[in-house]
C-alpha cells in the first residue's frame, strides 16, 4: 500500500500500533475519520475521494491483464512468500530480525512474536486453502507464479523501477512490494548459509 501511495504522490503517515481493521485485516487507512480496509477497497476509495487514478491511460485489455496479475500476486504468490518467511524459515527470519536492528525487542519477545506470527500465517493459509498443500507443493506453486511473472515481464531492463509492459501502476506497486519481500527472503537464506530451493 505504501508503494502505491508514494507512486500516487499522496502524503500519508504510518501508525505502528499493530491495530487491525474492523475486519481483522491490514492494511487499512483512515481519511477524514473514515476507515477503509483492504488494498483494493482503499485504492477504490482514494480514486473516488481524491481523483487519483494510476490506471487512467489503460485500455480494457491492459486493465484485464493488470487485474489478473494483481490477483495472482495478492491471492497466491503472497501466501507462498509468507510461508517461506514465517513457516519454513522462521528461525532464519528471527535471526535476521535480530541482525537488522529489530528494534527494542528482547530475544525472548522476538521469539514469541515470530512464533505467534507463524501460527497466524498457518491458520490464514489453511483458511485460504493454499495452506492445505505440502511444503513441496507450496514451493511448486511459488515457482509457477515466479515463472509466470518472468514470462510476462520478459527481458525488461531495470525490472523494478522502469515502466514495463502495459501493466497498470497498481500492479507495478504490488510487484515492487512482493519483489522486495522476495529479495529480503533470498538475502536472509543466503546470510544464514541456506541455498534457496525455489
């Protein structure tokens, strides 16, 4: 969501209190005392209230491609990344949080937070359906998503920052966020001496 707000040049302020929306979700925003949750609903709200439309130059075909990519990343690829980070590589994630200046958390608190997060991710993945598959199947799905994205993007220079293919800006914001998470995971695994297998 933050990437989208920056791309739309909309000022915002983060609150890191951990409070969830009325639906128990993140992200959520409050604008003039009106609360909206869920990325898609937030973007629709901002388009309506502020006249922001990062897709205004797209035709129907490009909008359809953009929506398909956005949904694949939000509803599928995201969960495989969450699994990799918070379930399969939890100890490495906890160590990396320690190394990256994880803030004022003590080691015990960091351990507790990581294990609570693992439980939440597993429960949410099970409810989504993707968590009912084996580890091998989850990584196979991740690889298929990554290959699909690579096929769509092709050999585009400066992948994360250029204007590639006729994807809308919303898809670009989402892809940048997911690729940042993926690169963080790869650096985490390489740092602790693991060889990523996906």
